[in-house]
C-alpha cells in the first residue's frame, strides 16, 4: 500500500495529473468519513475533504517521506477539522456575549409599554435603539 502511494506521489511530482486523480479516488472516502466523524455535518465534511485535497496538491512537494503520505494526509484533515471547530466556536461565543439582563430589560420594557397602551387605549410603536 505504501509503495503504491510512493509511486503515485512520484508520478504526481513529475506532473502526472491522472496520478493525482487516482490518489484522490483512493483516499476520498476515508478522508470524508474522518471529517464527518469529527464535525458531524455531511456538507461540512465534503468541504473539508475538498480543501484537504487542494492542500495536498499545493503542498505535496513539502512531504519529506512519501511513505508517510497517509499520516500526513490525515494530519491535514485533522487540522482542517480543528480550524472548522474553532471557527464555529467563535461564532457561537459571539452570541453568548449578549447579557441576559439586557434582553430581559428590553422585553420587560416592551411589555410595560404594551400594557400601558392597552390601559390607556394608545397605539404602541417600537423603535430600535441605535448604538
């Protein structure tokens, strides 16, 4: 298996695009399965798979030992999954920055205004506060 990879990598480095297609076919399902296990989303795993092979194509010349290709490949997948996790975590954390007391205060203020309007028969219009 490793000797096949070494031969494929040598052909790729020599400019054989068909060899790269063969390499992608050989590892695509395994890469996608690993990414899916790590991120839990099929589409995101497909994106990571595509990005993985793009990086392989761009950085293959930096691989010191072609016999260790599969480990190098899985390290790329792992790195991309971690980057995806961090990106999603940062987006989630930004939503958590909103303080509950501010939300409760705004909701309570609107409730009081609505009740006041009902009591006095007035129409209530809300205007978003601008910071």
